């Protein structure tokens, strides 16, 4: 099992951001994407998650293996923590939510409505969703935003256990998760160049 | 033999319409002028309707183009969805306001004609109602174009709306005919005996229809050129931001 | 899929879910119309089928933008689109949830409002039946409209402009069933057409809606 990207080019709003991005992830490996704001990390992750098409190149992944977590956690304010998680575990057809609650330290908050959680607690709930999906490849966009130091360490442990169990992770993050073994890919060299004027592309007049 | 799809290339389209647009535009002016002047001044008054009948030379061509514009948008939307030619999506966008105005002209001339004939400006007649509904569909389509920033997203969404809207517009037309039997005469050019229009009217009417078709074509070509230039400007601005 | 239905129903029923707003609107409309038109029973009975159908239509419209907008804002829609459920089914289930929380209550209270508008006794059965057959189409068509406008900041007004013309056939045939029923005429044709539109819309529009949702998400 492997997650492979070859010659990926991605665009946001019709403007090419990255081109020629390639990497391969084996079971147990994590890859951290780095690059300045706006360089296309989020767009690349959305392409990997299958939410938008790539301009060029291809992604090879095992079927039904990717779990995606974006900036927004998709938490419903009026549902309780358990209800929020149980919904996703039903959708993914995985087992119960107890283990996930336990591992993200949400046990004490289980019955509380999500609107009464702090930002960091909400983030933990969002990350607990990854555990109930039961999927091996995590595609994460800034997973540690608004987490305190303890929670970052907690998530680091969860991540390490996930990798040790043969999982994979592809993430964009600026914070060190305490994963020295993680591979790092700097996206700056892959910045898309504009096509030369007059190169005769079919829809050249538009770009 | 060059493929017709070559004209879907914006550059090729611009180069071709550089000379084609003036030709079509002048042709449209001449043909419409001939049709309308002949129709207004050189046809006999109708024995029942008097000279009011002459508004037919505006009413029928505009109503025809109102429907044809939507059909053209439908075809262009399909081409965009299937073959992803930008010019096609932009042509659909350019056709919409023309179709909207044609619908409006059809409705207004209809009201002006209906007042002396039926004694009322408006009637909830199936034909009139269908046209009013078509007007609403044009409004919605244009509003959706205007509301979305990203041009490709806007093209995709409006194309799907055009497809779905066409189905519902047809259903609405059927519903309107089901709902009310009308005052409106049958299609003026139908072959049904009794309502047939004499050749003295038919000839200038056909010329007017051709003229309106040419006006539509000229406006759509001009509109598409404007849209292509707008896209080009957007692309250049984006290029500048990136550099 | 059942999980999604249950979640949507739960969200609608809990505080802030907006459940009952459409119903209240429907009621207010049925009170306002006699106040505007006058208390003459004959007049009200004549316009009752149309008023009730237009009211149902507008009440449905009120809550349409909630079908996808909330899930879009909090990121659930992205997560649902990457989840192992077809987006077409997500759309269909969400339209169903919208119908259960909006359309079905309208059907249930419509006889009471018919009473306020002096709807002839023969028409009650047809009123309930036509609303029962027609309101699912309102939810499905509305779901398509909501999917079209989901990414827009102020999509609400645009949504009405897009969706109301699409409601015309349903409105015409639905109201026709009731008014023919009130006059004791045969209602077979409009009823069949109404059911046909609902089934056609339910069969095809979820695909169109899923298509435009994917476009809006990318």
C-alpha cells in the first residue's frame, strides 16, 4: 500500500499554483508539506483528497483509504461530542466511538454540546473524527491550529500510534508534532511557472 | 478541411470575428431596415385589424429570437459541459441578455397589439404566460452568472442551470397551456386554414425575421468578444499578481 | 445514510434549527390573505386552493438555503464529499430531511388553514393528496437550487429567483388538482402530471445537484 503523486499540477481559482509535485509514501511514513502562506498547500491537499481535480499529473492511492481533515472541523454546534463522532462512525461504517474519545482525551466532555467547547477542544473533536474513520491515510490541513502544548503532544502520540500501525499521513503544518522521522517536502521549488506567451496553447488567450 | 472546433480557440475566434462581425452587423441593419420599412409602409391594412397588424413585423421576429436565444444557450452550454471550450460558455453568457431583451420586446409589442385587438394590455393566456416565465428563466440565469466570481465555476453552474431550466421551461409551457385556454391566435405562420397570413405580409415578415436573426448573431458575436477580452484581462491581472 | 437523515432531523429539531418557521409562515399567510382580500366566503373559497399552494411553496422556500449552506460553512460538506457515501445520495437524503421537517408539517396543517379560507368540503382530500404528492418535488428542486448557490455569500435572494420559476409546473398542477376537486371535476390528469413531476425530479435532480455541489466544492 502506498500513496504516490506524480507530476501534480494544481490551480486555485484558475491560477496555477504548483507544478511537477511528486512524492511517494509507504505504510508507516508521514510527510509534512512546508511552504509560505498561499503557496498551494491546502489546494494540494484538497486534490489529494479528491475534492478538486489536478491540472496535470496523477495520484495513486488504494481505494477508500483517505481520510481528510480540513481547517474547518465540520462540527455541529447543537449536537453533543458523542453524537458528532457517532455520526461519522456510522457514515464510515466503523465501530464505536469510545476508543476515539479516550485517545483524544474527550471522555469527560462526551455529553457536552459542541457549542460549549473551546476552540482547542473542538479541534480535538475534529481530530478524533480521523480515528473513527478507520482509514489508513490521513490527509491533514494544519491539524494543530488552536491546540495547546499538551494537546499537540497528545496528537503527536496518536499520530505515532497511527503510523506504527501501518498508517500514513500527509499534512501541512508549521508546528513540530514531535515526529522526527517524518519526511518533509518543501513546496517552494514547485511553484508553477506561467506558460510562455505565444507558446500556442489551445486556450492560451485566457492565461 | 478545418474542423469547426478550431473556432473554439479564443485566438482563432477573435481573428475570424474581426472581419465577420462588421459584415454581420451591417447585413443585420440592412435586412432589418428593409423588412421593417416594407412591412410598415408597403403592406395593405388588414380588413379586420387595420394598421395595428403591422406590429407583427416586430412582434413575431422578437418572439422567435427570444426562444432561439435560449435554444442557442442550451446548445452552447452542452458544448461547454462536454468539450470544455471557453468560447462556447462565453457565447452562452453573451446570448442571455439579448434573449432577455427579445423576450421583453415580444411582451411589450404583444401588449401594444393586444390593447386595441383584445381590449386589454395583458391576459393570462398560455402563450403570454409562457413568455413571462421564459423572462423569469432568463433573469435567473443572468443573476447566477453575475453572482459567481470564478469564471469557470460560473460557466459550469450556469450551464447546468440552463439544462435543468430548459426541462422545467418546457414543463411550464405545457402547464400554462393546460392551465388556461387563451385569446392568442395560433402560430401566425402555421398552415392551418383560416388564420393563414397572406404573402403580402409573409415576405416582409420573413425578411424581418432574418434581420432579427442577424441582429442576434451580431450582438452575440460582439458580446462574446467582450467576454473573451474580459477573461483575458482577468487572466493578465492574475498573471501580474503571481509574478 | 440513515445516520445522515437522523443527524439532519436532529439538527432541525434542536434549538436554532429553524423547525416550525415555515409552518408559522404558512399560518400567517393564511391569516393575511383574508385580511387583504376581505371576509367574503365565496371569494375566499374560490382562491383558497391557489393561496394554500402558493403559501406552501413560499414556506418551503424559506428554509431551502439551510439544506447545504450550514454544512458548507462548517466544513461538513467537504468531509461528506470525501466520505464513503455517494454525494447523490447525500443530496437525496438531505432533500428528504427537508421535506420531513418542512413539507410534511405543511401537509398536516393544510386542512386547518383550508378551514380558515372556506375551502369547499369536497376539496380537503385533494388538498392533502396534492400537497403530499407535490411538496417532495419542492424539496428536491429546492435542493438543486441550494446546491447551485451554496458557495455564495448572499445566496438567499438569488436562490428564490432561481428556484421559484422551477416551481411553476408543480404549482400549476397542484393547485389545479385542488380547484378541480373543489368544483367536483375529474382530477386524474393534473394529479398524474403532479406525481410525474415529483418522481422525475426525485429521480434526476439529485444527480444534477451532486454535480453542481462538486463544482462548488472544488
